[in-house]
């Protein structure tokens, strides 16, 4: 009887979906499983362009994002970052950007970025694909 109950618990645990790339919503949780569309990302970046530029040497309310992929968070010359961002230890890999864009405040508590995030995984992947072209 005890062995049967244990087998039942193991089978139920296996059905929980934990450890998979797909949450209950069916949307991927990892940037690695998505293919970004840079052309769509350029269009989607318009929501970022209110605060960020990719024009060399141009900071706005937010830091310039040209060449951001692969750089250290809080390290854009001339821009005043919060201590939280400077001390985050983040290197802006596509995966880190993907997580940050989902919920900036959750990824870096104390950031001054007042943006609620981009809930759609594909939209985040598309924006990142476009940012990767901005070197």
C-alpha cells in the first residue's frame, strides 16, 4: 500500500510541468527557444523610444541603448544609474535583456525605470533581435 501511494505521488509530480520551458500559458520562458524578428522589433522599439535612443551619444530620460547587448548593466558613460543597476552584476546578454524587459522592477529592484514590462515573450525577443543589430 505504501509503495503504491509513493508511485502515485511520483506520477503526479511528473505531471506538474515543473522544469519545462512552457508555463501553463503555453508561452516559452527562455529567450533561447524563441527566434526574434528584428524588423518587427524595430517597430516595437517605438514604445522604448520615448525614453531611450540608439543614436550614438544621445541619452534621454533613459540611457542610450546602442550596442547594449553584451555590456555591463549601469555602465553607459555619462548616464546616472541607480546603485541597484550599477551593482546588479548583470551583463546584458539576450537572456538577461529578455528577463529584464518582462519586468524591470522585478529583475532589478530599485531601478529607476518606471516601465511595467513587456509581457509577450515574442515581442521581447523581437526587440532584442533588433537591439542586437544596433552596434
